[in-house]
């Protein structure tokens, strides 16, 4: 099997998303509703997302499953999904704190240079320092997203993965393929812009109503806002979960020639 290009990965994800939209949308809508409930709801959300990726992966490898059959493998892993999500969130926070310390030092150095070297040269050096700070944060975010994008997929697809082993699996597969994953994220992100735009527009009105002083109708407006937000976000998440499943398959082909054992 030959590795897929960036365009082929995104195209395959789009095809799966289109062909199974109704089924995946129902799962994603349920996941979005669960996400409003702390802890247990977050675990259910991640398990639902993993379920979509498992179903999509079955389509990629031509071993499709029914939703009930796939749920038998994802539902028992509820807390593993949450554990992986928390672990990755902590990593994001840790890297961000390191960046914040480095950025603060850079800003202090830039301010010192600006005061020590007045005039055009000082302004240019200060501008360079500011641009460097912004670009470094952008690079860090891109690197983190590319590194941990598929964290939930190995838990959903492979047997005997917990949070720590799923992170190790994800890091191992993404090593050497960060630019490839980044390219996929950029292309998929551009494709998602229209969907995000429509979702944002549909969310504006109920969100505005929930923030207005409308007395007894305020709780109802809040509920409507949550439901509309969940319904609109559910249009987008299945696309990304489908693409993540194809990314996972592609990384397996690139690094291992696709020889994993499915959790069946």
C-alpha cells in the first residue's frame, strides 16, 4: 500500500464524511450535547468522537462496522478517552507556560534594546522581537496540534491502549511526519472555513438572546443557544474525525506498512 498525499487524505476524509453524514451527524450532535456536562459528559464527548473515527477507519480499510458493533469497543474505554484528553491538555498548558516565560524574557530584552537604542534602529529591532514572539507561539501551536491531533484514534481502533500508551503511540507515528500532518490540517482548515462561518452565523442570534435581559425567557433562550450551538458544531466535527481516521491509516502505512491488530 502506498502512502497518501495531503490532498488524497483530505479527499478521502471528505468522501467518508459525505457518504455517512447522517449517521456521523447524529453521533456528533449527541457528543456536543454531552460536552456541556463536566467530567462524565466530557468523557462521553470524547468517546463519541472516537466512535466516529473508528467507523471512518473501518471504511478506509474496507472493514465497515455497524454503529452498535463499534460502540462495543469505544464505550468501555470512556475514561481512557478522557484521560488522554486531560493528559494532552496538560501538555499544551506546560508548553504554553514555557513559551510564556521565554516570551516574557524576549519582550524584556526587546524593551531594553528599544530604550538603549533610540531611533529607527531601535524601532526595527523592537518590531522584530514582537514578530518573533508571535511567530514562535504560532509555530508552537502548529507543532502541538500536529503532534497530538489523532490522540483519540488509537484508543478507538487498537486494543489495550490507555491514555499514556495512546500518547506514546501518537508521538511515535507523528515523528517525522509533522509537516505532512500540518499540510493536512491547513487544507482541511481551509475547507472547514465555510462550515465554521455558517455555524457562527447560526449561533449568533440565540447567543444574543441568552445574553439579553428578557426575564423569564432567559433560561429558555440559554437552552436554545446550547442546542443550536451543539447542532451547528456537529456539522464540522465528523469531518475532522473522518480526516483523523485517514491520517492514522496513512501514518500506519508510512511507518509500518499497515500491520496493526484491530480491537475486534
